[in-house]
């Protein structure tokens, strides 16, 4: 059997904060740059269009209405012009694209999801995943998703799956991808994730998202024997200054909360090449899917190294809808009686 080999790219960058049109242009520029450098797959961070809603961690909900309205106004539809433009760029450059978006809801003007799209090198959407559970303060921004996107896409590069941020902590969500033969696991993350006000007396109060990302991404690669592609957002000066301009007191939180990290991980959980944390850029790595084979001798949790007679997992991949309609016209009593009579006559002949 011949296994795929290819160059992958992971983006560590900031969006044009809460500006979907400008961020879409930046995405297309980065796609072209990655393709020019030989990448056949490029991965973007969580909610890259239009931004990660870090303000939900900084202020009480009653102060965040204007932010929420701007977030909704700059979120995108999966069948909208921004996604179509990215699909066209993917096809033009013959490159697969994984991108995080804040997705609009066609039946709710204020309903949005934290979603991830996998786009083929032919410009087709292969998978559309909505984050199962918005984490902590994200619940004030995004609605829960569903299991419809818990899919592994079988591509010429290998079998590709993706989870968003905290979903990589969910062992059942991760196993649902492993059990589909996942070989390349994409994990998308925010630029920072404040949980406490920095304290000089309690350094543990500062949530170290980079350390958490390394643990979770490494654990998944080790358990799945799959390559890990980690893409985290970046908080640039424009984003930082915009938030601080609303309240100077948050400057300390933004400046002292650890930044997230982007990197590649091999099937044995070892990091491949460099990582990016404090600067924008694109990382590249050569991926040989055959490297997933040998580690399966040690632990194959979806093969021989399990007890399916003891453990049983059922995954509901139904796309949830708010309502279902039955548009069959109701018949009145006379119509029903006449129809029943016709049926009786037909059966007796």
C-alpha cells in the first residue's frame, strides 16, 4: 500500500478584528502564501472569521451587547460570499483548507455557532462541524452545536478530522474520530483564554493555554497514532488596543495572560519542528501518513487494544433543526369517507 506524503501548513495569525470582509481577504492571502510554499493543506485557528470573542471573559454580559451585535454582524453563512471566496481560493491554489468561523443561523438573527469547515482542493466543503459545547464564557456568545460534523474526511492526503478547542478534552468526541480511522487530526484554538485576573501572589491563577494545548494535542496524537496539526489565533496590537480602549483595567489581563501556541505533532506525540506563540506566521511540516502504521503495534485503541464487548459508544450525527413541518393537507370527513369507499370498491373488484 502506498501512503500519502505531503507538506502541511498551520497558520498562527490574528484576524482583522471583527471585520469579516478584511479577514476573508487575509485568509486568501495566507492560502496563496501557503500554496506558494508547497503546502497541500493549510489550517486556520478557531473562529478566525471574524475573531475570537475574548471580551466575554473580560466584562459582565451587561457590558457586552455592542460586542455581541458586532460579532453577529460579522459572522458568516456557510453558503455565503465569504466562504465561497475561500472555496474558490482553495480550488485555484489546489490546496485543502481548514478554517474556523463564527457561523450565522439562517432562522435566528442573533443565533451563531462556533464552526469549523474542511474545504477540498477542488473548492468543495467536505465537512461542516459545529462546536458541541461552547466553553465557559463562550456560552454567552455561541449556541451548542450537534454531532453532524463528527466526521472524518477520506481525502487524497489521508483521513482528516477536526475538533475545536475544548472539544479536544472530550474523550468521546475524540474517540468518535479515531474510530473512523483518523490519520490527521486538526485542532483549532483561540489566541488567549483568560480565566483569572493575573496575581503576583498566585501564578497558578493564570491559565496557561499553551501548556494545555500541548497536553491535549499530544495526548490525542499518541492515542490515535495520528498526526496533529495545531492552529491557534494570535492577539495583535490592534485587537489588544481595541479592547483596552473600552476599559483600561483589562490591559493587565490581556498583557499577562499566556498566549496560545501553533505546532505540528507526530503520531508518537513528539513535536515536529518549531512552534509559534509570540509572533504571527505560518509553520510547515512534511507529513508521511505511513508513520501512523508502526505505532499501531503498541496501542491500537480502535483495533485490537480495546474491549468492545465491554464498552459501547453510540454517536448521534443528526443535524439538529429547531422545527419540523408536515405540509400534507388535512382531509375533511366527507373526503375521507369518499376515499375510503373508493378503496373498498377497488379492493372488491
